C-alpha cells in the first residue's frame, strides 16, 4: 500500500509554486473558491504544488445581464514552476452558452458538479457552524432548487406527485448521502483525526472522486465468469453495479464495495464451497481467517476465479487516484456493521434517513414551499 502510493506520487506531474487567476466576461465574476490553498488577495489562488488529483472549485456569480448571442467566457490562468525549474503559464479558455428560460438552464445542470460543490461548501461551513445547521442548509438548498423547477418549469400536475428535472433526478440521493457521510456527520466510531482527514480530502476532491465517495459502488463478484479475464475491457471485466443498499446483499453472494478511499470484499455466510475453494483455498466461509493477514489480502493461486477476482480488484484500484486498502469481511463478523454504514441508501445507525425517507421529506419540503 505505501509503495503503491509512493510510486503514484513519484510518477505524477506536478506544478510547483502555483498561482491561479480566473477572469470572466462581462456579467460574471468569481465570487468564491473552494479547495486546499492560500489566498493573500481576493483574486489569486496560491498553492505550493498542484497535481492532476486535486481540484479547485470556483463559484461564479451572475450579477448583470448576459448576451444570449455572445455567450459567456471564462479564462483560467495557471502560473507555475515545472520539474525543470522553468516558470511556465498554462491558460484554459472556455465558452458557455447563455439562456433566458429557466427550463433551458435546468436541462443543462450537471448534478456531479453540484454535488462536489455541496460537499465542499458543507465541509467549510462545519468550521463555524454546527452539523445540524449545515444539514438544514443543504436540505433547504435542494428543496428550493427543486421547488423553483416545479413552480416555473414543470407541467401542471397533482400536488401529490414529485416532479424532478431530468438532469437532477439523482440530486436527492446524493444530497442525503452528503448528510450521512462521516466527513460531515461523524460518529462515535470515527476519531477526530480521521474526521479532520476526511474533511481535508473532501475539500480537494475531483468531481469523479466526490461522486464515488458519496455513492459507493456495490459490485457482485460471486457470479463472475470462470475465465481469468486477462485482456478483457474494463466494462466486460467488472460486473454491473447494484444499488447501494443492504437489500442487495445475499448471504449466498460475494460483493465488492468501494468509495474511492477504501475497498471491502464482503462474504455471505452461505457462499458456495466451490467458490471459496477456488478463490481462498478453504472449504467454507467459516474456515476463512480474517483476523490476521487475511483481513487485507487475497491469496494468490492459479485458479481462474482467483485470478479473475484479483484482476477486478487491480482494475478498480487503477481507476482511483490512491491505493485502495482491501478489507475482507464476513457476514455477521465484528466489522459487518461498519460495512453497513457504506450502504448509504439505507437508514443509518444514528437514525439518519434512508433514501426513500429522505425523498419523502424532500417532497414535503417542496410542497410547503409551493404552498
């Protein structure tokens, strides 16, 4: 694990002593910045080092009329020092379409970016406000956004019907998972240091990393093909994901759960003897030792199932920016309850709402706003 992270750090490209400045066309202006950086002025974002795994989120404010025909333009300039000691300037120019109709704006919403912003905004707000206040703010933000769509864009329908814009159908599930994340809510099982680490990581997460963290992948691997999978494409090698809920866990199955920071291999207590013999070299789940070295490793053997499982784990690790530590957990093991906290569609151990409960609460909030 350490060697993999060291190798990744050595092989990455870095921009040292970096300074970022954002310029915009008339009608727009950068009003806020999110990330792990230092700002001596209101315009320049200063970083000791920048790499492809870090993200600086810029919030733009629309405070003047925009020309629908001319569009809007944003320029991001990065002044940095290369490995060779050369002072360089990298410039990104972006052009955006403008619209005058709310319905067109809702069609263009990118929920992944919105979730990344909500997570960063919440992490910063926790430094001065209580978790309860931060959570209420997130719920109000989502409810107001969806109520605005219902009032101004949606076709007339029954008040009892929940209507969401097509581009924001996943916002409620992501928002609920942001509220339940350990970086924000914490729990008795997480130390202050670990929570501070998660808040720090969340503050610089890329969009893809924040989406993986707020909605972990649940991958069934007990029904995978018996071939080794060498040379197969990623989409064919990794089985389709399931919804992130304990209802999808079968005691006859084996599942990988990963959120971009760690990976769990969950073994149902009734998992087939043949599968266990092929992958772990034991006759049953009960015979597998997960207390010592076996907690974090898959034994290496030449059986096709064993090789295919190791290829799947290696492929998932290659998709993430850091090495994912593996935890092998048996059903009803002492870590089983911890694994359940990663299944964010379910009701939390601290009575935090399930996705269905949160969706009903969100619907109620929207109706109250409309009335």
